[in-house]
């Protein structure tokens, strides 16, 4: 198995180099890391499927099955990495408005301040984030295809935060997915 072993050794070397160099440019953005894992897993699938001395070598796949398997593995890892990253960003930051007030009392006081209710503001932010953060479509593609629409949604989220009173802003920050908002509206 010299050819397959060489491919696996090269892939493991690349993986070790990636993990050992946290300061490299690949680690500067989650999208870059996601691309690395996608490409690395697709190359691993190519080695397993196409290298003749692989223990799982498929000889008679036909012209379409092999490439479809490689694309499926690459897209599967890409999607899995995005889902894991989203779970990390979806954690909400617990922020209280006042130590002695219950959440219901604080919400009643905030809604009595006038303007749009806190529930409406939270719903608007959530709807805008659903429109921006497509689960199966990467942000790069979504921003390229729907740039004006995405920009409008981002501006609406920003304007909600800008128009909020200080106490309402504290409440909003504690009840939205702030990490995801910063990740999606970073520019």
C-alpha cells in the first residue's frame, strides 16, 4: 500500500500543520477553517475512493458515482462544521436588567416605556436573522445573490439596536443570539 499510505501521510501532515499553526491566516475566520475541513475531507475521500491500493478502492464506479461520493463527503463535512459553529454562536448571554426585578416585571416596565414593544423588537431581529442566515446556503453565496436584501435586513437589525433605550438595549442583548448577529453583521 505505498501510494495510499503516501496519500494518507500527506493528508495527516497537512492536518498536523493546520492544527499546530493557530496563528496562520487560515484560522483568522471561521469561513477559512470551514473551507479547510471541506477540502481536506474531500481529498481524503478522493484518496479512499480513487487510489488503486486503497483498502476501500472502488474499481467500477462509473463516471458519476465516484465524483458524487466525493462531493457528498465534502458537502457533508462543510454542513456539519457550519452546524457545530452555529450551535456555539447561538448560545445567549445571560444579562439581567435589575437584580431585584423578575424578568416579567422588567419586561412590563420596558413595554410601558412606549414605542415598539420588546417582543416586537425581538421578533423583528429574529426574522431578519432567519432571512440572513440560511442554513444550507453559505453566507458568501447568499450575500452575492441577495446583496441588497441582506443589506436591508442588516440595516434593520442595526436600527433596532440604535433606536433602543438603554434598558431595552440591555434586555435585547440578553435575549438575542448576539454571537450570531456579530458573526453575520461584521462589516
